[in-house]
């Protein structure tokens, strides 16, 4: 029988947030807690590997390779720390109100959040400035595309690819409807190695395939969609709705496969587990869905969930109002 079981839980001593958590490729968990500390946790039991001061609240936290990039709100400085030891590798002074941190290969792109600052590219190894745009730029959160960056303006009619090591545009596409703005959250979703999805207009999702230059639109009339980026799970497009659910679309032909309503607002993303998916309701419940979109199990784990992340093939991380917890979705004999 499949079960959802909490394996460990850690007090954060602050309200948890989606921007204060990152999971590295090797499974290490990095979380902001106690208002000024950054802590690396063992994914198996939640034990502490290192604990360092970084500053108050975070606009961005990114784990990439053996590095962790931290952008606190109170220092106007980007920190790069060693993911294994917590030691500072470098720090780079930024303009005030810098937001968005995205890594493509050996380049870090910052800036463009809410139009407060220019875009600036830094070398990942040293933190040295490679280039900066002349003017302040308003962009949604960019995405990394094989050593380049995919960018777009909120309410804009196009998406563009720029080179990482110099601000040169290599490709651009017209969008069928204006690009929405999910603020500091991801705006583009990778669907495989050469396909990106984004929310456009009131009821649509646009798909871009950079290698062919093709643009396709999925229109979902009658759906009250959020501005969150669509999610990609096993060939299907998951688009969140304000009324507490998802519209699930077959990416091959655009057919609506399921409409999921768990009767409470959702937190975070849909996490694939085995042949199903785990989603989180903000009221504190984890739901496991089968391949047909039906709820097959639910487990109350906290008073309020604010974000949900994958942790390996059979675990999820839930950020709650004041804790971080890891739950296993596995077999009970």
C-alpha cells in the first residue's frame, strides 16, 4: 500500500518561504532559517552539515553544481558559498533592489526584477562582472537554455535568447498573447531539453522550441488560471487554477485530460512520484494523485504549507508556516 509518512521535521523559527529553500543535485537541502542563518541539511535525517550567517530574508537562493548562490534583502550583495563546506567563495556588490538569480553554465545572471536594475552577468567561478545592460530592464525571471538565457518582459509580446558571456540576442519569438508576470517565481518551464512553456494572457500557455523556432499556443477557455508558470510532468502540462486545482493537458495534442480540485488553495508545484503526483494544499494537507488525476491518498502534515519541492524519487519537502519537513511516499508492507 502506498503511504505518505513524515520522516523528519525541523523548526525554522521564522515563516518559511519558497525563495528560502534549494535542493542541490546531490540531494543536499539548503534552507534559510532563524532570520539570518543559512543551513545545509542531510536529506536522509535532516541533520546539520553546516550553518553560516548570510543576512535577513532572501530574494533568491540557487544551488548549482558545488556552489550555492544567496541573495539576501538587506545587504545588496550576492554571496557564493561552497555547497560542501559552507565556506564563502566570493561575494559581489550589487545595485539596490536587485532580484532574480539564474545560472547558465559558467555564468550568473542577476537583475531585471520589477525593472529596478539593469541585467548583469557575473562569472560563476570568480564573481567578476562580465557585462551589464546600459539601462534598467524589467524582465520576468529568466531561464537557462544550454549556456544562454531566455528572457521576456511582463505583458510583453516576445521572448528572447541572449548569450551568457555577452548581451547579444541570438533568437527571438513573437508570443500569441502577452507574457504574464509571476514576480520572483519561475516564469518559464523546461519541458525536456529543447522546449519551454510559459503563461500568456488570461487563458493560455505558449510553447517555444528554440532549435526549430516554433511557437505553439494552448488555450484553456473557461479556466481561472493563476500567473504561475505551467508545470511539466511526464509529457503532460499542469496549469494551476485559482479555485484550488489544476488543469492537466496532453502536451502532444492539447487535449484537457483532467481537472483537479482538492477544495483548498495549492502551494508550490506538482511533484512526480512513481506513476503519480504529489501536490500540497495550503491548509496543511499532502495529496497523492494517481495517473488518472484522482486523489488516492491524503495526509495532514501541518497547519499551513507554503511550498513543495521534490527530494529524490520518493520524497517531498514541504515548507510550512514555521518548519521544514520531509515526507516519504513509499510502500508499507
